[in-house]
C-alpha cells in the first residue's frame, strides 16, 4: 500500500556521523558488508522485523520496507567528523570490534571515508586530545563551518538527502538553562556571544544540521536537541529530530525487566547496575563530569516505568545505583551486571533476587540502532513529520519528550514497539491498532 503523503526514498541518502569511533565504524563496515550480501543485519528492525498490517482475514506480515518506501542500503553514502584523522578503515581496526573478515572485504570503501575536521572543546571531553579539529572559533563561527561541510558533502557525493547522527563521545553534563535554551533567539544569541558554558559542541552540529535541511539524531546522552530552542528550530525548518542515547545493553534489559515487575505487581527494593568497559567510550566516561551525563540518562528509566506515585507499597522506596568502570582488557566487550532485590507476597520479609550478567558487545548492539535511526528519521522527513519523533523512543535510552507540556517519556520496550509499529502502519496507509500479534 502506498501513502501518497510519504515521498519515495529515491536517490542517495547521505548519513553524516559525528564521531568515527567504535559505534560508527561498526555501523558503516557492517552496512557495507550487508549490502554486499555478506553479513546479517541482526538487531535491525528496519531490515529484519515483520510488522502486521490489516486485521482478521486481511492481516499480513510485512517488512518495514514493504509497508513504507525505505532507502536501499546501496543508496547510503557515509561521511563523518572526528577529532582523529584516521580513516574509517583505520578506526575500525583500532576499535577491534569487527573481525578482519568483516572489514577487509570493504577496505577500499572504508579507506575513502576520511573524517572532516571536528568542532571540539576539550572542556566537554577532557580525556581526549586529537589533531583533526577546526581552529578555535566562536560557537556561531563553528556552526557556519559545519554548514559548509554539510553543503560540500552533499555536492561532492551527489546525495539527495542527508541525516546527521551523533555517535561521538559523551560530553560533560550541562544543565538546562532557561536563559539560553528556552527559545531559538536566545540560543542563537548565546552562540553569537560564544557562550561556551551553555553551548556545547554537539549543539553546534545540531544547529548546522537543522539549518541545512538535515534531520538530527542524538545518540549520546548529551543535552542537545532535547531543549525547547531546538524544538522551535525543528518546527520552523520543518524537520524531525530524535534522541537521546542509544538503548543497547543494560538499559535494554531494564526496560524489559521493569515492565515485568510492574505487570506482575512485584515490588522492588533496589536495583544495582555495574559495568566493566574498556573502549574509548569507557575511558571518556571515566571522567566524573562525563559519567554524570550518562548516569542521568540511565537512572530515569525505572521510575517512569514503575510509577511509585501509583503504587508506593511496591515502588515507594527504591535504591537505584548505576556504575560504569573503565577496564581496558575488555575493550568493547562490555560486561554488565544487574542485581535486583525484589519482593512480593507478605512483603520485604521474603526478599528475592534476580541477577543478570550480560556479556555483550557494545558496538555490535549499537550499530543496528544507528542504521534504524538514520533510516527512520529520513522516513519521518519524507513524510513531513516535524519535531521530536516519539515513535523512535524504542531505540533510545532517554527518549525525548516535551516536558514543558507535562509529557513523560515512554521507556517500556513493548509500549515503545507498539508506538513504532503504529507509526509505520500509519505512514504505510494502514490503520494504527493495538491488536495482539
Ligand atoms: N556502544 C553503545 O552501546 C552505546 C550506547 C549508547 C550510547 N553510546 C554513545 O555513543 C557514542 C559513541 O560510542 P563509541 O563506543 O563509538 O565511542 P568512541 O570513543 O569509540 O567514538 C567516539 C568518537 O567521537 C569522537 N569525538 C569526540 N568528540 C567529538 C566531536 N566534538 N566531534 C567529532 N568527533 C568527536 C572521538 O574522537 C571518537 O573517535 C558515545 O557517546 C557513547 O556514550 C554508545
């Protein structure tokens, strides 16, 4: 079924990544392998999931690309910015996520991806020092340079549309400041005044993207497009935005286990989560000011799902702690432990424990999310959807929502999937529904 309101995914789609590290190179090399027919797109909803459309005798199960027009992976063109000059090939080797057999067959294509000079402020990521950075300039000048980068990339690669996805390091925590973040005029004034306290590098990338007709996705927990100033800009320029923080390992488990507790009316005394992680992301998060950004993102999940105000007996007093420990020997192969202290019949005198030990691979879990977010935000753009795309919450740890209107984030993975499927159904010209599949 074709919905005439959705422009077809004709021509080339440029995927511009901020950061060309472990996640980005695993995504790029993996996508190149998949489009050669040499790799499995495991974890990707757009490539593998079948969604029911229609009901009763009319029901059919179709892939997303059969319901709505989606780009062929062969039509994706990749580009990136990074503070290190390594090509995508060199960076993929350095990241040690993919094995040579998943890198070497696409070596030439990866070598051709040379990162553009980054907008970087050492104050925001204290653990990194790189040479591939733009010369010191004001925030507003940085925006103009990034806009030129996007324009050049578009011209040089003959792409028809662009999406920009942040997969760069987590920036230090900055708080929402109503004086600079509340509306677009104040945000622009702060950029022009080079207010480095309140305007992060990631905000410069987001502004440049939205000024160049490119949807923007925030894959880290940075304060960025989750502020009213950017909502205003997205509305004004008629662009979709999404964020924030890819939902990969431990939080994915949380958003599955917490709904189970709530559905079964089991109580929770405490939830302790800890990780060991040895990649560059882990090193950056070893700085307390950067970890705090991640901590806030990870902590929000449980309370929203369990709703202590609705059930204080079960969820009124939860001790929730999250730790990330930088441990180089494990590199990208993160190990995440969760301990849940739960209770039920007759209360806390009969406590029980659930232990999860997830030996995951961070970038293997994140790469399909980058692909899905890039393709879906492009779909949103072609469909004329504007502002925060809540139906993309499924892919995100800290889903954006309009808190100024009292909206709450939806964290429950299964509720998020219903939102996702219904948007795809609607965009495909089918009816949204909540039938049991
Ligand atoms: N892998 C996961 O499971 C996961 C989950 C959620 C979020 N994330 C986030 O995704 C991001 C990328 O993770 P990763 O494992 O690829 O990290 P990484 O350290 O391997 O890569 C990040 C890259 O960003 C670059 N960079 C830093 N600041 C930059 C800037 N201002 N402009 C351009 N480039 C910049 C760094 O040089 C580095 O190469 C991190 O913020 C991480 O927290 C990852």
